C-alpha cells in the first residue's frame, strides 16, 4: 500500500485563520491515522501578500498545536524545494511540456482585449469565459510573436464537450459540464504559475496522495483532474472540507474581527483545547465522544465522518472544551496563562506569589480560558462593591439576614490568626449563634463581602480579601 502523504499549503500572510488551522489539523489526522507523512508547502506565488517571518510563524503555531511536519522549508526531505517561489523553473518546464503535448497553448491577448470580453459578458449577463482566440495560432505566428517580445501566458486547452466527474470522500460523485470550464491560465506573463497549476505540479512531484481543502474548490477540481490526465499522472484522493462560518452565518474572516489562533492563544486558551475543538468543526466520532488528545484523534479519525454541512464556530462550545483542559492544568501552568492578564488589568504589586497562586487555584473551576479570570476577580482589587438587582432583593428578603451579618462581623473581629480554619470556624459559629443554615447563612455573607450571589469557596474568598477589607464591607 502506498504511503499516505498530505500537505498543508498556506500562503505566508503572517497569521493562521481558525479555518486554515482546522484544515491543517484534518490533513495531519488523515496522514497520521495511517502513519503517513504531513508536509508543509509554502504557496507564495502571490508575492504582494507575502509577510516576512510568516514561515517561522506557521511552524511555531503548528508546533504549539502538536502538528509536527515531516517535511517542509525548515526541515527539507526528498521533495524540495518546499516554497513555490523557489520552483519557478519546474512550473515553466511542465507548462511548456503541456504546450508540446497539445494540451495547452500560448495566449498573447492584451489586457485591453480581455477587458472588452469581460464587458461584453456583463452586457449579455453571462459568466465571463475566455474565448480561446489564441488557441488556433500557427507555430509561425507564435514564433514571430515571441521573437518580437510580445508578452504571453500559457493557457490550458479545455475540452468543450462532455462531462468531467470525480469522487470526493465527503461529497461523493461530482460532475461538471466541460463547456463551462474556462481555458485557465497556467503560467502568467511574469513566469509565476497560477494557484491551480502549481498545486497540481507540486502535489504530484511531492507524492501527495490525499488532498484535503475547503469545499470552495469542489466544482473547480475537474480543472485539476484534467491537468493530471494531460500529464498521465495518478489523481489524488480528494477530501473537501465544509466551510467554517461564524455564529452570524458569515465566513470567518480576520477582517471581520474573527479570532486567529494566536488571538486565542494570547487570551489564555490552551493549544490542546483549541485543537480538540477545531477537530469537532465538521467532524464527529462514531460514539459522539468530544474530548480527545491529538494522539487519540489520530487513531480514530475517519474522513468519511466529515460533514457536508457548514460548521459553525461556536465560542461557547470552544469555551466548554477548553475548560475541560483548564480544570486539569497544573497550578504552575495555570498561573502562566492567567497572572499576566491580572497584571495588565489590576495593580498586583502588593500581592504575594502565594496570594496570586491561591487566587488562580480558587477560580480554576470557574474559568474556561486564562483571560476570563480578569472579569471574575474585580472584587479583590476594587475598594468598593455594589450590591444591586437580585442580590439586593435577596438582602431585603428576610429579617434574619441583618442578625447573620452582625454575628459574623463579631466573629471576624475575634480572629487573631487569619487562616482558612479560623474563617470556617467563624462561619460555623455564626450558623449556631444566628440559628440559620444553608442559603440564609452563606448567601448574605457572600453578597455582603463580594457583591455576588455565587462564586468559589466562601472561606477562601474571605481569606484572600483580608480581614480589614471584609470588616470594612460588613460595616458599610
């Protein structure tokens, strides 16, 4: 059996969209399910979008996510170069080979002529297709034009009759009428290949067996296949992935403010949580289990279980998955992704390492990502708290509440050694002396000292607030 080889082929634009990372994860899982190779190829034929350092950024992102490349620009194997701008001679060779085979032709049409054709198509309310004007030029005419220095592109000669079909793992049989396939440009006048052409040449020469990509390429794949056929090459297995949409139903886009991987990472989401969640965007396991390590995913991943329907990027679901990993995180690691955010939001200069660690540990079960802790702990850093809404209504709901608070205040005053045991004892003494229990004991104390009806363990909250702050709030 031929070794499975997949590739992640991003443009070096400087960051990775959530949708791009999801594609990389699926490509990795397809390869590793069968102990195959996962390749990084940089598609930089559009030099205007290239960002310096982007390749290193892609390596860093994938490394954080556990997606190790078996080959790529920084760890080359037998199939390099792995950057398209370093392969221009290769594309030129194969484009001219197609011309010799009669499967492609030189096109000398000026931009003005092409604009006229586009304008005419608009007037006739039809899709623009190049009319094949240069397809029938004689060898002599072509030679003269090249000799005279006329710029040209190389176009693929498409069949104009019949139907082109192929099988996709996710979407099944896909058929397209050949008459709607344009004689696409393969090699541009500047010597750079088009995306479609470079993909086919690279995938073949790099022995890529499975091509996983967005389903926006579903109907253009026959163009790719006609190139494979023209060269006499074996077609790869196609796995077209459903689009990832935002909760508003629109395609995810950095321009629309949608988060990239690094945005999430910098907010204190864990790479393993992000990867786990993204693997569920358009795919599900046979037993509907949703929490997996990357290794577990690789073992069970079946591309036939990828959905045809668009996947919705649901932040609440992401938070639910990530919280699973947050709860298991060692306190040292949790502090690394929370304390920098606390430092940005509050003055923590007077807080000891022990105090900060205690605070973070206290909220471990209450946060789903690192930065979320900031909005939950303001009661420890703000001098004043406001009791309003439902909390205020509760405080006015029972005559015993005033007694509870007075008894508790006296118990707090009597504590000489400020620790959790003595605070717990003060609460229990209040229970006995005020003759209350449950909600009428704990909630008045919590609301009075924190301004909140619900929260983490009450003795720890009181301990971290400190005796002076607690007494001050009880006396107001």
